[in-house]
């Protein structure tokens, strides 16, 4: 393939996905990046002013490092800046702010949108928050999202993140911890494993909390939530959906033998054949799950729901809103796919495409164009012997069976087979009575 044709193809790829976002602003690095960096610096300085005590120097270093890492995260396209999404999210935020104005000092608040398919939200304790694209896709109403926002604001009011960092630094410098470190250093074997266990025990993640702390944030968050116009019972709905999302998302059946079966190039069963392995285990590992319960951002959902129901009389006012979340979801559904492609996570991109197309969340035109792009990038990665850097091999220990199926498929394909699948896929949809320039570009790519 000549360089001119290649550049032409990817120029169109960029323009297509910008259009697919219902906005011309598919932005990873925002135009006001300098003002955001200044904002982060200001809130960081305010946080540093609060730090005192015997370990103040070490605590301040953590916050300074976090400020640098946040800027680097933006530069690394970890976050997504879209004006239409922001406008709709701000409308929900304003409803919360207005209702609880006496309780919330929101002048320094800023909600970052994270390019992640996992449903999550977090409070850094300095006025900055993050909400993942996956959370927008999880919920059906503004009410549910509003409760999560109230919950995260409650973390800020209760100063949970700041207290956690203080406690961790104090514990790291305690006599007990220092003794553990000395014991590890004296071990002839297993130092690495012991050290990792200790680090895990003293995890400094700003966003993770115990179930008791999460329950405290639920309680205060619900007090704030009750003051809004939203339906109180949706607080419980929001929590229940967090609990069930893992099954709902990662266990959607993927029928690759149907997706990639064509008259001109039938699906071959050996593409899904596994190599024999000497390992056998009943234990399963989820690549998209934290390694321990203590690290989960939303542990013990049943406990938290029970606590809320015992503390409050929660009445269903039978009124729920979906004025703004609908617009947010339309953008986040496609963006979560685009960000997976942009980050070369071809297995996750393909999984999302098949799942969301079958559920009717994306149009056929978007599905076809995006899938053609994935196949093209998989071909290039295989040709350059880079696929293993982007797509992990099937993990026999993993519980993500459907995602593993895609990984096995992609690694089993020979370069020529990817090419033939790409041609057959493009030819099939070019005959569906609509013209799609991305498909034409992809077909040209595979035929050269």
C-alpha cells in the first residue's frame, strides 16, 4: 500500500469518528488545556495548605505527584472533553448544586470524563472528580446519575480522600510497618511477593474506600439527593445496577462464527480452537476487576443498600427524568468504542461493537465502519508483529469467557486470513444498498 493511499485512509477515519460523536469535537486534549492545568495547580495548592503534622512533607509530596500525574493523564488521552456531553452533564450538576447550595461549596468542582468502559466515579478530595464513560452507559435516568454525583460530593464533604492519605502515610511510617519491612529484607526468598503484598495492604489509591466509608458517603449523599427534584428510590436502583453490571457487560454472548461467516469466505472452526495447556485450575481471574476486595471502588453493594434502607424511609415518587443522560449516553456509547480503537485495545473494541450492535445501541453504519477499521488495524498489527502488544492472549485463568473468545480468534488468524475476512466483510456491507466511504477505503486497503 502506498503512503498517499494510507494517509488518505486514516484522514477519513478521523473525520468519520468525529462525525459519529454527534459533534465535531472528539477531543482528548482540550483547547483550554492551559486553564485546566492552572485549575489543577490552584486546587492542589489549597489542598497543600490543609496538610500539617509530623508527616506533612511526605503527604504534600503525594499531592504534588498526583497533580503531575493528572496532567500527564490528560496528555495521554485518559480523559474525554466533548462540549455537548459537558453541557448535559453540567445541567445535572447544576440541579444538584442548586438543591443543596447551603451544603456544597462547589466553586472549585470539576468533573472529568474518563475514557473507560468500566462503570465508575471517583472523588479526589480537592474539588476534582472523574466519571467514566461506562457509568453513563450503565444508567437509564438522570436520577441514577445524580445520586452517584451526590455520593461523590459526600466523599468530598466528609474529607475521605484527605483522611485516607493521612492515615496511609502515618501507617507507612509506623513502627509496625517498619518492622514488617525489616522482616521482608531479612527473607532470603520471596522478597518480591512479600513486598507486593505489603504495598497492596497499604494501597494509596485516592479513589478506593472501605465499605463503611462508602456507606457513609451513601448516607450523606442521599441527604443531598433528597433535596433535589429526582426520584429518591433511584438511589437504590443506581447501587443495584453497579452490582449487576459485571454480568451484564462482560458476559454478553459473542457469536464470531456468525459475525464473520460470509458466502465468499466461510467461518473456519479452527479459528476458535485452543492449544493444549499443562495448566488446569478452577480459579478464575477477571482482567477488568481489581485484584482484591479492598481495592474495589464499590465493595459490598448489598451492605450499602441495606444501610440506606435502615436509615431512611425511601419513597418512590414515580417520577424519573432522562432529559440529559440520553444525550450523554449517545455520545459515550460510541466514544467508548472509539477510545478502545484509539488505544489499540482491539479485543475490547470488537467486543463492544458486537454487543452494542446486537442490543441496538449503535447504528449499522457506525458498526460496519468501526469494525472495518478494527480489522484494518489488526491486519497492520499482525503484519508488524505487534498484535501481542495490544491484545493479550486468551487467559485460561480468566473469567471473561466472551472477551477471551475474541482474543483467541484474533491470535489464531493468519495474516492472509485477516485480509480475506476484511475483504469479505467490506464486500458484504457494500451490497447493503448504502454507500459508505470508510468501507470503500478499507476494501481498497485490503486489496492492495
